[in-house]
């Protein structure tokens, strides 16, 4: 994962740590939701309650909606002066120059 393309070798333990981060997040988040249900059985889903999972769900939903809405604007800003405009109906080239054939650099 990391070591394949890096000139610094950090060992397989680092790859294991990077892959474990999502699992740890979901374990801790699941534990927290379970605790919130027992602490506030009637209002744990309420997004306006101070310490409820509903608040976190609302904030993540708002962030995802904002990022999806701004995606095209960001793409135009990044593409702008650095890459030539894509031809109408043309194939997406993932930003590589026309002369790029792939392979080792």
C-alpha cells in the first residue's frame, strides 16, 4: 500500500495501522451511539440535542451536501489554467497530457 511507491520504507505495521483506522472509527462511533441511546432514550436522534448522535448525523449530511454541490465549481477551478479544456462529448482523460502513454516515469 504505502511502501510500494515510497522511497521511505516504514514497514508492514504502518499499513496495518492505516487499514485499522476505519474499523476503530466504526467501533467507537457504534459504542457512542449505543451509549447515547441509553443516556437519552427519547431524544438520542434529535439533531438539536447537545450530545446526541443526531447532531453528528446532521453535520455530516450538511457537509456531504455542501461538497457535492460545490464539486463542479472546484473541478472548474482546478482544471482552469493548468489543463486544456475537455472537448465537448470527449472522453475523460483523468487530466493526463495528450502525449502521456503510461508506463514507468
